[in-house]
C-alpha cells in the first residue's frame, strides 16, 4: 500500500514538474502550444505548492487534446496533456517559480517570501479531487431577436465564440442584447448589456454633432481643426449667406464649394453640392428641411485617380469611465469616376465627389472584387501598405486618426451622459451599454484626416447586392466585408464577455484620468484569454483611457455637463426648470448686487425661448442652452480672459462652492447622527427629532442612501433632488 502511495506521489511530482516547464516555455513563446515533455521524478523530499497546481489543473481541464497513455493525474488516473497557452500569465509564472525555481522543504519559505506547504497525503488529495466536479463555464447568452442587418455577422461571431444564441428572444435574462437600431428596440431589458446607448442616434445626427464639435472649436480651436466649417439649416441660413458674401467681396476670384447634408440622412440620401447659397433646396412642403452645409474638401488624397474615404469601426465600451477601442482594420470606399476639382459643370457628378457605397454601387464602373486590395471597396490595411510603399509616414497618419476619434467622442459625450442618466440613473437597476460606431474619415492631399460624419448604426452586412440577370438581384457574400466586420463584432463580444470583466487599472479622479503613455505609432498585440482557444488576437485596440493624459484637458464641457446633471432632479428629466436653474445659481453663489435673481430669471427666459424656437413640446433648459448660459456667466465674471480660461475659472469656482457645501452638509449630518441617541432619551417613541425638522433639504439628501451612493461613485456627477 505504501509503495502504491509512493508511486502515485512520484507521478504527481512528475506532472507538476511538466507543468512548470510548460509555463516557462509560455513566457518565452506566448503562442506556443507544445505538450510538456516527460520529466524525471524529483527526490521525495522536494515539494511544490500543491494547491496552486491543483487549481491550475482544474482550470484547464476542459478543451484539452487527446490524452497520452503515459500521463496520469495526481490520483493515478489517466490525464490529458497540459498546454501552457491555456494558463493565465499570473498562474504560469507562479507555477514556474514553484517547480523550476527554488526548491523547499516542508514548512520552509521561498526566497520570494511565499510560504510553501509540506507534502499532502495522496489519499486525501485523491478524495478531494474526486469530490470536486470539473467546472464547466456556462456559455454566454446573446439575444439576437432585434439584430436586423447585422444578424449574419453576429451569428458567425457567436458560432466562433461557442456562445448560445437566442434568435427569437428569451423569457429569462440574457447576458447580451444585440439591437439593430436603437437602445429602445427592446424596452423590457432590465439587466445584462445592450449594444446601443440611449441618445446615441440623436447625438450623432448631423446637426447635434456639428453643435457639439462647434462648442469644442470655440474653446479649443487648435485641437478641433479636423471638422469642416459648418452652418446649421435653416436657422443659420442668413448667417451662411452673409459670411459667403463677405468672402467673395474680399476676393472675387474665390468660388468655394459646399456640401449640403440632411440632418437625418443616411446612405448618401439627399446630399448635394452647391457653390452659392441661392442653390440651396430650401423647402420641403411648408417647412425648410433641417440639415447642415459644410465646406467641401476640394483637395483629397487620390489613389488610382479616385477619391476615397475610410470607414473606421470604433467601440465605445463604456461611458463612465470613458473607454474607447479602435479596430485595427477598416474599409476604404472608392468613387467610381476619376476625380476632378468641383466646377459648375461637374457638381452633379455624384460618382466623382461622393464616396458613399450605397451610391457608387449603382455605378456601371463599380467593381466587386474578391481581393482585399483591388476593387471599389478595399481593406484599410491594403491602402496603408500602398501608401507606405510610396514613402508616406503611416505611423503619423494612424496617430492623427486616433486623436481625431478620441476628440470627436469627447465632444459628444457630455450630452450623451444626459441621455444616459435620464434613462439609467446611477444606483438604479438597468443594463449597461456599449456600441460600435462608424467613423467616415477623408484624407486630404497633405495626409491630414478630416471627419466627414459619425454613424450610430454603421452597416454590418457581410454580403452585397449583385445583378445576376437583367433586372434580377440577389445578395452574394462579400469577402472584404466579412473579413472586417465579423472580426469587429466577434472581438466586441469578447471584450464585453461578462465572465472576463476585469477592474480597470486606471483610477478616475475629479481632474480626470492620468497616464503618461503617448499615442503609439504601431499596433500592439493584446493578451488572449485562456478560454478563447484558437481565436485570433483582438482586432480592437484600446486608445482611451490608455492615452488619456493627452486629452483630459479637453473634457471641460463634460465637467460642465456634470453640473447640469446634478441639478436635473427627477428620473427621465433632461431639462432644467426655472427653479432648478435658480438653485444652481444660489448653490454656486453666482448672484450678487450686480446680477440679481431677477436678472437670473430674465437670462433663463431669453435663452430657453431662443433654443426652444418653434418647438415648444419640451419646456425647460437643455444642455446646449445651459452651456450658453454658463459661458455668458463666465464672460461676465472673468472679462479679461480667453473663452477657455473663462469657462475653466467659473467651473472651478462652482465645483469649489459645491464641494464646500457638500463637506459642510456631511459634517452636519454626522453631528446629527451622533446626537440622535441622546435626543431620543428625552423623546417619546413617536416624537420627531427637532434637528431633523429644522434641517434644510440638502442635509436630508446628505443622509439619504442614494446620496451616499453617489458620493462613493465620484466623480460620476451627483443628482440633486430639486423640484422644477
């Protein structure tokens, strides 16, 4: 019997020794998948950390290859070979230290300070191993009932991940809900994760995006020069006419070209070029059609004499804290007519000036290619390689594109937070959100990237319509689309896998995130999870908060939006009423003898009336109106400074006043709670505490559970319970 036990102990030591060798190989070659070679047994007195080895053995028991005859587990049973690539780096390094490093006797400690247990009874080890069942991870569930046009790519992604799809929905909650258009595609979601943010569609309409970027251009003109100058129609039509007239009066030879885009247009619908304001198609029915008119980029970079743009896929993984990933691979969409600078004769040549796939696909010159580097739709990498061959600094181009993406999302995040807090308030039950966005970027002749627009619902089709007979069309697979889009969806799901979520190493502070790393000029290879098997490395690269230090100073408007959210009040409200605005002024101590509360009311009425316009369906002050009021107050108080310094100074003043008020309320609340037991001695059971009766509303809020929750979740903006 003792001989059997001794033999089993030797086999166990052999196996653990093999584990250590594999772990060392994994450190040298992360992608190597070579089974551990046979190892001679160690002397009986040498021991290893049996708990760590057993845990790793349990963790990697699933998905092992075919077993070999000469391998047995610690209980003497036949076992399968162990692959080092299936173990996390942390566990592999620990195991390598235990088996290949310093060897210890029973009760001794290693040089790294870890205490190693002595040898265990083989019978106990076998009985414990028999009791413990093999842990098999529950497959992630995905509700694809609302996926619409992205369904085929989603199905392929779920199949590659070996997850479980529910194409008709599910009564029980799913881990992930994949909506096709909007966060509200399914209003019954109360948990899990949804692939849409509330308010994203509204924020990425042409008008709202232009307003958000324009606000940043006023504060940071040198940082936001990647967006063409824009005018909002119809409200800025007269301003547009006046400014164009001034330009032509200064230089009669100038004849700039402009591109008109309808506010809610998609797939190139309603886009056209003009050279004079009189050419605007002003009316649709009885009302002017809303949209934007932008300066046209007349010197784009050309390939094969054709204009093209870049469709880049961006994942907003989280809003609070802000987390952004960019796909390393994208699409390039080519025009189908050789480019010429716009003139009065060729303004209507859409196949020459507009890069939209949905337009050019109807051209007789459109080329559907099986290759990724030819045709009218190609991969981004193939174009970058071609430019690199001509001496273009691709690293600089990629760095500029990353900066453009981060700055654009920083511009739209403030109002997006207002939508998010109205729909899913902090501390309340609800799903978390993520979303894939489509950035359309044009490279100018000097290689500077220009933002054309951002799509909240980029097409994720992996097939294209093709005419197989006269008048007969059918969808056929598109290799280029499949290569790019399936990878984006699959790796988005991998990042959102609820079983692999890890706490972020970046700590949020009131001043923002800090990180010293610069934007890299080349891609990095992220680590793969042990459960992901033979899947390729992630095609999505984190760019924020990884490079946050370079962009945190731009989040000024987001902090102002935090003040706005704090005073909104009830759930679902997105506008400040007059009482809430007065409370904001009082709390921040912005009124004085020169700016009375009567003047505050007049300011509120003037601004809200101007922003509501003809649409009086929603009363109150929205975020854009609040920003105008805030900038007015900043300019009034800090007259000599530039607009950015004015806003920053007033913001710091408001935050300091509110922080001091909060600290005072917390101290008073603590004092009341300590005095409460002594006061109750002289009170009847039904009597109220006089201190509580005399305490102001902010003090009662400070004592509430929701308020304390918000304090723990700082710097997430606080929501004051102010009645409008």
